[in-house]
C-alpha cells in the first residue's frame, strides 16, 4: 500500500497540464502484475483514464471504485519536505502533493482489487476501478468515461476523496457564474448623466443573495452558500463606470435542480431590466456540477458502515462535505448510490505540506478489500 502510493506521488500530475497518463500506466502495471484486467483510455497528449476490472460471477450488478490522478500545483510557499519526494517521516506520515487528494485513496482502491484478485475471491458481481484525469479543473475524465459507457450497468459507486475515513453520503454541488452589468459612462462630477454599472451589479448581487436564501436546505449539508469570488469594474475614479463583471460561486445541496435555478436567475435579470432604470446584464455559466446525495438506508451505506466499524473498531462517522467531486458528473447521469470515503484529512487537501498517516492508508486498503465481499448489490440485469 505504502510503496504504490509513494510511486504515484513521485509522478508529477499537477493540473494543468495534468500528464496523468504516466500515473495511469504505473497503476496499470501494478494491476496486471496482480492478475487484473485493465486498459488505458487516452484523452489527448499525456493524458489517459484507467479502467480496471475484477470479474465476478455475474449474479450481482457491478460495484465501481473511482479516483482521480491529477493534483493541484504545490503553490508558492516552501514545503517542509519536497512535494514529489514521497518521504515518510519518523512518525509514519507520508508527505507529498496528492498524498491526501487523492493518490492515497487511488492506491488503496487498486490494492483492494489486487488483494482480492491474488486471493482468488469469488465476488458475486464485477468490481471496477475508474481512474480519471482532470477532476481538479473540469472533470474531463469523468465526462469522457460517461461518453464511452464506462458506467453502464454499475449499481453502486464509491469515490476515494479524502474524508478521514468517514462516510460522506452527500456533497454540495457548484454553479460558477459570471455576471456582467452595463452602464453609460459620464463625468464623475455629474453621475446623474450616466448609468453606474457597479451600482447595477451591487443591486444584482443583493438580489442573488435573497434568491439563495430561499433555496431549500439539507439535513446533512445545511444551506446553500454564495460567494462573490472576484469583481472588476470601472477604470478611473472620476468616470462613471460603464461595465462591471463579477464571478460568483454558488454551492447547492441535493434537491436543488440547477436548470430550474438558472431559469430563476434568468427571470431575476428580466425583472431587474423591467423595473430598474438602465439595467442591462449578461450571465455566463462557467461551471455546472450538481450536488450528490445518497439515502442512509441504501445497502451501500449499510455495508460501508459495517466494514468501517470492523476495520476501525468504532462506529463510522456519517457526514457531508462542501466540496464537489467526479460524483457531480457520475451520479446525476446514472442515478446510482454514491459514497465518498478515503484516507486523509480533507483540510490538508490543496495545502502546503500535504501529508497522510500511513496507518490511514492501510485502513483504507482493508476497507476497499472488504466492501465488495459484504455489499448486497442489486441483481444483474
């Protein structure tokens, strides 16, 4: 478990540009040595998804494990240990970019498949592993996997995002929106002769906050959130600004339909244009990632809870998270029960000095080995 994770950490898959193919090839070599079937799905220069399969008897529908190979950049701050050296300290902690998010989880899933293959365990259903590119930027690998039918027939999905080995049954979705308001320039000493685009934007953002406040909440995730990430407008202090652009991060919960929400925002823009003098605005959707949610009474949740309790020696923690994953693409398209569970503190993801306890990696490998043996998946079609 440790050595496979270290080998993956030594492969630089910072996205952009990604270069995930090298990591996928490494994982494929390890898997084939264990007797697993697998193949790469090329996705451009230096990039490829990985699909592994451990065949079952066909009595049950397949279970799929999923994880991404790409990482975010190391950042500009100095690291205590080099981000791609994959060093283990005296306390049994592995350091490196991707240790938490999420090469440790990817390695644990692959080790789980390999362990079952070497032990010649007869699973009732096929066990798949999907390794994707691009999750940190645009989920390109998940989109490509859907397009080629990689999830066809899959009954349950587990994604190894870092959760401290808690069971994440829901995560928020995200709408990334860019708004531009338009005005009319005038002398700053005579603002009544112009239309101030920044004032128009301030009004729009206030109305967006009101709209967000009216969205439903979620028992695990709480309420939707709205963050104005950037705002740009005007040129100099003594000119009425004729243009303003703001980029908004809107995080949603299961039950909020993004198409309906966008339609509601469109109606809001129309209302402001009809009621506010000179109001003109344009909206562009730059990212659309639906929320993920799975009922607690699903067999996948019950089976995972049992396995976690066995491995960790304590009842599992069930929670939700505010970040999104490849599940934002894969669950809405398939409707399958989806869980996030993986080693590592999610608060260390994307941080300087990313690191994970080696024992957590070992526990994760045990969990991913045991889960397919106890899961009551639906009957195969």
